[in-house]
């Protein structure tokens, strides 16, 4: 997939990481939960869910059917 040049209005970040490490020390993990059709953003350092997005049901069709080998 090509890199999209988008300018975000807001970035998701962990407040605790920002206070401890600034912009450089954050480790976020993003995943999909198929059963609830949700996008989840977690802070790995603090083991905390930062944001849960409920996706539209039609978006499940956009998920790849298999891994493309991280190409």
C-alpha cells in the first residue's frame, strides 16, 4: 500500500508517555477486532486502551483476506 500524504487534525497519544518521555518515547499499537468491527489504539508502555473506534459494517470488506508479507 502506498503512503498517503494526509495532514491529521489531531494525533492520538498517551498522556502519561508524553509527560514521561515527550514525543519520542511513545509506543502505540493499533489493531482490529473482527467480532465487534472495531479499531483499537493501545499504549504498549502503560498497557492502556487510548481509543476504540467502531467501524462501519461495510469496512469489514476492505480488510485483506490474507497477509501480503508486509510489502
